[in-house]
């Protein structure tokens, strides 16, 4: 998921096929409003980067689809927020506790 803000909508992505420009369709998940535009992309390392430059609303989710010659090259999700210090999230935070009483032996039953 891409995190964008109301002032900057630059995203990096990996497309199925590299292209210099994309036909972009951005859909607001709440209002179902669709914004379509053609954007040029630049290569940044192993990624491509585009500046979406559209008016987004804070705390909204968007679906982005990028096409070249009618073929879907990338689909992703974006969230718009103006928060600057996003908390780091890990899927196993406070969920996994290492067992220290075991000596890593196991039993094989035949």
C-alpha cells in the first residue's frame, strides 16, 4: 500500500512491463469517484516513479490502476494522510514469545 498526502502524491511501483507513460485510473473507495489521466514515469533503481498530482482527501483509500495500450500493468492501493510520523507496524509485534526452557530437541514418531 502506498501512503500519500494531500500535498504529495509521488509513488514508486513495479509494473508488469516498463513504460515511459501510463494511462492512470484512480478510484476513491468511499465516493467511487474516478480520476483518469495520462502520466509519464521515470525509472528510480528497480522501480518506476510517477507524480499523480490529483486532489485527494485525508483519511481516504484509493485504488490505482495503470495501463499501457489498454493492458493493465499495475494495480495498487493508496491511503491519504498528512501524518508525518507513521508508526512502524510488524505482523508479529507482541505476538511471538520465544520459549527458553527447550533445548530444541524433537521426537520423531514412526
